[in-house]
């Protein structure tokens, strides 16, 4: 971690002596346990310890002198307080001779020990004061601790000054992953993922957009130090080595690097997770890369990770962890960016590493602790990751979903609920790209329904054609194209008219490839306009005893075929003989 802090414990032995007195007392010790303390957020508690010894060896130290306690120990507390403000919780053999009192002063509190009986020659005692953390401090400025003073009356002279001990509270590590350098005409930008509450660039360049997780407008050739600070005021940093330029003759790598985590207890290495999605060559200035994990010897204070594509190069400098022996002091979880699943599933995948016994949960998707992956459907949006280890403060990390899919909807609607054989049926087809990605290779098809041989179509973009619909189109996110399709139903067609359309971009995952792409229309029944015309063949009058010839013409004006037409011509009244010929 960045915060390399130094704890300083000054131990003074205060010797009380007098030219005239034969009794002396030593004020010794001065330590805080544990060292360092846990922070306020996880109920940091500890114990202050110090002791004393009577060294005169002749006369006892009187309990009271001039109407007041002779020897007094005064302990002023900083960034800590007496636990529950209850002196009854103080323990130690020193209580045989001293009575503790809790006192509040402007800006600070004290525990004062007043002598309550004579101290015999050679006596000694110790005090253990339970405390709770009231404020956090950091290694570079340890402020949790105490200053102890001794006072004496009468013939006990004070030799020396005070005893003190200082420590700090463990910082909650900041999770921060950086990389994905992108170029503009005048500079470059960097992306980051973090659980910090603020991000700054120490060099004062670039524009930080915390909500979007980007730093833009960084001048070419400018190296930057990105510092993330969390809610407890603790920070971590990582360095980006700025490119001098971004050549257009090569593909820029897409390198993301997480912060390091300590190896298992007793190990001599730390690990860094990384990802590169363009196929660039990835190397490190120290350590060994296996898969997406770099293992670095513990004595390497910083490591440079580089990705190269021809003349295009990106590099990130990672600082080694420094407090691997202190619980909760270093990151126990690290991610290396987020990428779309290469299997065209429409999911996105987050790769991570973790320390032993770390529990990782999410509000959506699937966590694979063995593989070190979190897989989430991209259309479900951002994922919130919770990381928990023992008494350490939880880490909550939100990762935004990348654009992995083009959600292409197709809807086919018939303009009628039934068809009539011999007539046309019209459909409306709408293809919508709901995004988030643009789609440039959409195959829109609408083939002949079974039994249909004639079809025509026209599109809202001005294209048209006859026969089945088979078009390749491009749609940006949010764009819609519509098609009007006309199908000629044969006059002898029977059964349901089933038609299926599709719109697919084979290059981009579509989580729901068909929304409402099929339409079934039932027959409304055949309609045949049957007309019968009967005419006398040769004459308009008849002669009794002679034959009269008629011609009967039956026609079907459609639109449907008529397959069981019954033609009848009965005997005229008074007629008993009749013959006929016809096509049947």
C-alpha cells in the first residue's frame, strides 16, 4: 500500500528522587496492544499498559502529603478513550495503591491515578487500561496513543519527564484497477474501477469523471499517479506510464491491471491480476505471468506491466504491498477490468484474485471462486460485488456492465386475422436495434410460407423486391426499419398460413433473438362468386312437338376455387323428357 507509516513508541523512565528523600519511584513501560489498532468502523479496541516500581528501598512513600495524594499518574488519551468511560474496567496490580478517576477536559480526556495508601519499599505495580478507538490515524502520522505524566508532593522529587506510546489504525485498503488507455487527437484517457469515494491525479493533469470511471484529457507523454481515497481517509495509488503518441499503424492494447494482494501467510511473493483483450504481448519487469496472474517476489518494491502491439504500447506501474503481516492492512481482493464473454453469450466476465478465506458475493450473476470469475448477463446491468474477510471491513465494489450485445427485436404483424384463398395477405415487419451496440451485419429474412409462390415487399428505407425477403442491413442502437410484405394466396390454398421472419447479426450476441417473428393466419373460408347463365340456343319461340335446345354456362368469378359446385336444371312444368351433355 502507499501509506508506509512508522510507529514510534517513546519510552521514558521517569525517576522520582530527592536529595533529601530516600524513596524513589520508577515510571516505566508504555505500550499499546494491539499495535496497530483496528479502526473505528470495526469497533477498534485495545489496551494501554504501563508500570511503576519503588526503588528507594528504605522509606515508604506516604499516601498523602499536604492534604492531598502524594504520587499521581496522569494519562492523557489521544484518538482513543477509556472503554465505556468506566474506570471499573481498569485492571492491574497498581490498583492496590492507586485509585483511577476518569476526567474530561476541553479537547481531551484523562485517566488519573491518585495514590490511596503508603507504598512500601521495593513495591511495584502495573496498569492495564482498556480503550476504544475514537478516530482513525495513519502510519505516516500515528495519533492513537497516550502521554503519561507523574507528579509528587512533599519529599518525592520528580526526575525525568513523561512516558508515551503511539500507534495508528489499520487503513481499510482501497480497491483500484486501472488501464484501458484510449487515444484522442491531443492526448489519452484512462479507465478505472474502484471502491474509493474519490479519485485524484497527483500531477494535476487530466479530467476525472468519477461517475463514468474515466480520466480524460491527459497530455501525451505525461505519466500520472492515480490515487484513490476511501471513506476512512486511507488511500492507494497506481501509476500509468503515458504514451508519447498513439500511432494509427497498430492496434492499441487494452490492458487492465488490478492492485496487488499478498501471498499466503509465510510466502515470499505477492500477486497482481491483469487482463488484455486484443492479443497484445504482455510482459512484466519482474516476476512470472501465468494466465492472467503475475507473481512477483516480495522484495520487488514496484513492477511495470507492459502490453505491446507493434508500435502501440501501454504500461502500468504497481507498487508492492507493504503490510502483509498485519490483518486487514492490505487488499484481499482485486479485479482486472471487465470484458464481454468471447462465447457470444451476451454475458460479461470479471476476473478476480482473492486471499484465502475471502468470501465474494454479488447481487446478480454467478461467482466461480475456483476460476476467479463473475459472469453476468450484460442486459442486467451493473453488478455490485461484496468482499468479506473475518473482522476486516467489507469492500463493496460496483462494476458497470460493458456493451456486449445488440438486442435486435423483430415483430411481424398481419393486417388481418384470416385469409381468403385467391386473395393477398399483407404483413408489417419491424426490426429494432435496442442496443446498446450498433449492428452492421443484420440478416433480415422472411421466406415463402409453405404453399406460397408469390410474394413482394418494400422497406421504409426505399428498397423493395419480389420473392422472399433476404436483406443485409445496418442499424445503429435505437434505429428501426419496417417492411411491408404482400403474399399472394393461391385460390386453392387450404389450412393455416404460417409465416416466420428473422433478424440476426451473426457478429454480435443477441440475448433474445426473436421477439414476435411468427404469424399464423387461419382460413376465413373460400369465397367463390358462382354465376349461372341459361340461354336458348337458336330460337326465342318453340313449336309443339319439336326440341328446344338450351346452353347453361356456369362461371366462378372467384376469388377462391369452387370444388363442389352443384349444377341443376329441373324439368319445366309439363315437360317429361330432357337430355343434357356437359364437361362432367
